[in-house]
C-alpha cells in the first residue's frame, strides 16, 4: 500500500491514524521486516533542524509518527490535516496486547533499573503470553555493553527503547544495521507509565489533547523543553508562507 507523508520542516510524518498504523506494524512483524519507528513531537523536529547528527538518525527511520499534538496542529496550519496523534505509549500498549495474543518475542531497553523491573512485572502479569526475551536498563556504558549481542541472539519481534530523546533514536540508528528483524521503537517515558511510576493524564485530558499540560503540571521541571513549541509553530507558519 502506498503511504502518504506530511512534511513538517523537512521531516516526513506518516499520514495515518493509530489503528491503521498498528495494522501496518503487525504486517511488518508478520513478514519479519526490520522497522525503525520514531514517535515525533515538536522537540524532535526542532532538534533535527539544529543538529545534523540527530537529523541523520531520523533519516534512518522507516516511519515517523505524530506523537505530539504540536505536530497535529502544524498539519492543520499547513492544510494537510493529520487524523490525530499516533502516540508511543498508546502504540506500546496495543503492541503488547497483540504480542500477548500472538506470543511475540519482546525486548525492553531503557529506564532506571527499578522502573524496568516494575515494568517487567506488570507486563508479565497483564500480558502473560508475551515472551520477554530480554531487557536492559537505560543507564549503561555506551561503548561497553552486550545489548546488541543479546538482541541479535534472542531475535525479538519488538524492541521498545526508552532512553529519552535524543539517545533512543541514536541507539536504534547506530545499531539497526546489525539486526535482521524486529520493530524498533523509541517510546520515551512509556516505561515509567507502564511501570506505574508516572501517572498518565486521565482520559478526559487525553481527549482534549491536554496530555502535555498534565505532564507539565506533574513534572514542572519539563517547562524549559516546552519553550521550543512557539518557535516550532513560527517556523511552521513560515513554511506555509513559502508555500
Ligand atoms: N533514560 C534512560 N537513559 C538515559 C536517559 C533517560 O534510560 O540515559 C530514561 C528515563 O529514565 C525515562 C526515559 O528515558 O525512563 C524517558 O525519559 P524522558 O521522560 O525524558 O523522555 P522524553 O520525554 O525525552 O521522551
């Protein structure tokens, strides 16, 4: 099937809703097609504009989804409205559900050790048929670890990487060539959410597209990161004017 992409400041975002994208990933898993998914927000797009190295990592991605509501707003400004967010946490939850039904093999990379252990416990309890083939916390020596070897030898279908931006995209991009198969996805703070360490916004807030505000209230130290959003929107308006 031909995919449509929406270009925001040079970054191609897949034009898809959550369910179609999950179907697409299920197809990739079925066919053992190696796939790198980036779940993008304005911070990621702005980082790619300002950091060539990071832009290079995104170029290796097969699909970049609109995780942040800022990307969806940008699509409306540019008259190419996206159907909505395709969020990393929602995808991870649905993919775990599918993995539970199909007994897929899953590897978890990231977060603090205690968060990872809580996540593994919750996944084991809620999705008992998921085959957890391995895991590693996200605080390791970048040049001296056996994570790549472990993933190669255990051949997971799904590899969730929660190292935050930009490390998760960097890790996947730098190691991708070594693997034969697997859907690799950077999922940011999702391990903390599924571990139960960070509470997700209530459904009403999510429906009102205010998940970011809830997160900001709960973790006020994140406010600095949000300063990028007005800058992002100004750049999008310039993109619109250039036509
Ligand atoms: N993290 C990690 N290694 C690092 C830095 C961060 O494993 O070197 C983890 C962190 O503990 C958290 C996750 O990455 O579980 C996501 O962090 P953050 O909320 O900052 O994600 P972002 O908002 O950047 O996606």
